[in-house]
């Protein structure tokens, strides 16, 4: 059946896709005029305006993938499937298309027109449609979707998405979409459903020429195949959770988008369309007061495209399999607890990795290190500080600011010698999971005298103080603005005290050139209670030993301990408290 071509009758279409949708648009429509435009175009524009016009400026919203619009409509009980013809009754039925044929693999059935506004076309060097190129365009659709399946379901080992009931292939529809829209994936029928979890069959609709998208022609088609097919895998193979406090609202849709954007770069790294969205994270993604949003923020303005670097960060740190492992875990729990559990399998935590991620985001643009950090970080924008203040060396300069749960604030203290960037990270995962929208206040101060709040000594001689109502929910790093290196003087073991149940590792700064060093824990009576050898690693401009807390659990209990680090060229001794 590969390469089969056929005409589809209305009866056959209704037999395969009996789709009727009540859409509460409340708009009287002229059907004759509507037929002069793409039904998808009309449908998406009306849907976008209906769902969001009361909440924000619709034109501010990203338009690349319409899947979030459709999921929002479903979550708000606006019943819809992928139908674009709006009948006088208010129901919509999928537009009938001239032809369909299978991809060479037999896994995709591609539906398309050969006349009219939806007719697919290749583009010439002037970005103009090439007449009668619709079959060649469909060949390309088949090629890129087959390739996406072969990689994602093949060596990447994701579960294959289910087909619609009665179908032996996955349905793709080619239609003329609004300007800037690449495509969308539509849930068609529920195959698993509980009070808080659902899984769907789906279909994909893509643009007919990618003439008016930011990645045009074949580049647009390539990344859309990767992006939308991964959505089909997400919703069909792994499912989506709904909010417990709001059963009509889906959770974690930002993760669905950010990982689909990441998949574009995995499969078609030469396109790099994801770079277009990064300024929205590095220079936007903030409240009107300038506070960076929680990482879980989801809105029509911030759908997740801008956060695809989270997946790039994880893949660089742990390998791309960690993304698949997270999707596997999502079948049992929503994204944040799933991500934390998967990271704990790797002897770290979501809180610790979010702090590291926040530091990595300083090393982009002219500060990029493409070996240690993001491989394409030199193409990323520089992070714009949330707040800037000039340090007065004659006294104390304080800044009062706020941060949301699971967010990072970058505060720049300007100095005549070398300015300091303070990376202030809220790691209150519990509040983020509960959907708390409340920001928490903090104070950060720079002084040449001892401040009245907890402080660190910086290389410049300044004492940097930090205070907040819940210090265990915060992590603070100070970086030299010019070099990006650690601005603290011999910061010592971190954290101190070591709260065994709240952290995953202990960091020991060591200015050693050796590849490894011995670590000894001595009790307050100088009895040896633990010893091991660990590698000395480069991290953020310094050299560190990282000890997994799990290594200490059987030997180190609550109390005061001495840590001794010995390598071939240096020896360190510190005093720490351990709290279990």
C-alpha cells in the first residue's frame, strides 16, 4: 500500500472521521465568504480571539504552533476536534480534501488538495509557489515525517503514538494556515482517562507551503515534522495531566512545547529556529515589576518555546535520554515531581540542577563557553539583569526585590573595579508544584563593613549579604561581571549546614591541579567516620569536588564535623554542621 493514492468520498471521510464540534464562538458567519479562505485560517483566528481576547493582547501571542490554542480550548470545555468547516448549526466538520496517499513507510496518510487555496506547493528562490508542485511537496512531507518517526521511535526509543480508531496510519492534513503558523496537533479521541490524567489519539495539520513562516519552505516543513510528530508522541504515548485545583485546566503545557522545540534541533540541527524565541526568555519572561516568572509559567505570551534551553541544558549535562526518561515518568506523575525523580536517579535534584541551569544562562553570547556549557551558546543573547544598582563603597548599598517559586533573579551591582552579578534562585519546588503565584521578598546588600544579615566575602573585598524569610528556599551565587568566575573568596563547603534531606550533594572548592583528591570526615572528637576519593572538576570558573549526599547517609549523622581534603598539591580543612 506504500505510495497509494486515492480520492476520498464524503461517505468515506465521515466513516473515518465522524467529527462534530460545538464551538461557542457566538459569531454569525457567512459560509460562502468563509469558503474563499482557508478553513484552518478562519478557525484558528476565531479560536484565538474567542479564547484570549479578554485576557491579553492577542497579537502579542506567539503563533508558531497552534496546539496550545487547541489544548486551551479543550481545557475550557470548548469542544473541538480538528474541524474547520463551521455549519449554520454551530457545528464543524473536517474539510473534505481531494486526495490522500501513504508515506513510503506506510505509517502516515497525507491528505491534500490539488486545486484551491489549500493546494500545497514548493517555493522557488524568490519564495514564490512553484505551479503544479503539489505532489513533490507531499513527497517532502512523507520524507520528513517518516524520518521523524524513524529517529524518535527508533534509536531515541520513544513509544509510537496510537492511530485514530479504525485507521492503519497516522493522519496528516495539509492546509493553508494563518501567517506565522507552522502547524498543530489535535487530540481526536480519548484512549486513557482518569480524573487527573488523559491520553489521546491525534492528527496533525501543517501549512501548505511555509511561505509566511519565519523558517520558510523546506526548513519550515522539516522542523514542523519533528515538532508536531513529537506532540503526537507526547499526547498519545505519555499523556497529559490536569490541574487538581482546576480540573478544566491542563498542567505543564510549557514542557510539551519546550521539549517539542528541542526535538526540532535534535532532528534538524541546521535550521536553528529555536534561537528566534530565546530573547523572550533572556530579556523577557518577567512581570511588570521586573521579577522573572516561575519556570512553570504558562500563558499565550509564554507557551514554552522560549524555555527549550532547559532541554538543551539537561541533554548536555546527562545525555538526551533524560528527556525520554522524564516522559516515561510523566505517565505516573506531572512534570515537576517526575523531573525531580528522574534527576534523583542521577544523584542530583531538580532544585540543584535549576541552580546550575540559572548559572549556565549567564555564559552565553560573548561570554559563551561552548565546551563546558551550551554547545550553541555563542548564538544565544546575553541575559539582561532584572535589576541594576550602583555600589557606594563608602557604606552599604541594599536592594530589595522579589522572586517567584522556581525562578532566578539576576541583580547587577555596579562597581568601579569590577561589577558583580548576583544569581538569586528560588528553589521552592513544593510551592511551584502547588501552583503558588506569590512572590517572596529578599534583601541583598553590598558593604565594606560587616552587615547585620548573613554574608559572603567577595574577591573585591566587599561583603555580600542576603536575607529572606525562608532561607532554605533560596540559593545565591556571585559572579564577576567581566570574567564570569566565582566572586566569593574560598566559599568553603556548600551548603553549610548540610541538611541531608534537602540537598543532593556537597560542593567543596579546591584550588588543585590534580585529577582527584581524598576526602575525610572526622567527628568533633577527631574520629574518622567517612573517607573516599573523588574527582576534582571544573565548574563555573573554579575547581570543585562534589560529594553525593547518599554517600554520607550511613556514616555521617547530625553533629559537627571536620572535613579534610588532601590531593597531591593542596590540603584543605573545614568545619561543618550536619542536620538529618
